[in-house]
């Protein structure tokens, strides 16, 4: 079964969070003054999602050899 783009981006975002030393499933609340800028699990933080999307594009644009070669 082929994973969807959203599944791959989530996996890459989780890896980005782990590489940055964060638990991807930990709840993260970031507040600047009275404004909440993020209130969700760590892997959904925009920086990690942007890194994941960029990594996906690199992978999608590459031409890997067929499996088994």
C-alpha cells in the first residue's frame, strides 16, 4: 500500500521534531504576550511541517532506482 503525501509529511515532521530533541507527540503551547501562536502536538508545529514539506519535495523530485536494484 502506498502512503499518501499527508502520511509522508507527518512522518517527516515527526522525524524533524525528534531530530530537534522534542517528543513529537508532546503537547506544545506557545504564547507570545496574550496571543497563542501554537496549541497542539509538537510535530504539527509549523516549522516542523515546513521542513517536512521541503523534504517531501526533494524526495518526490528525485529519481531513485527501482526497488531491488
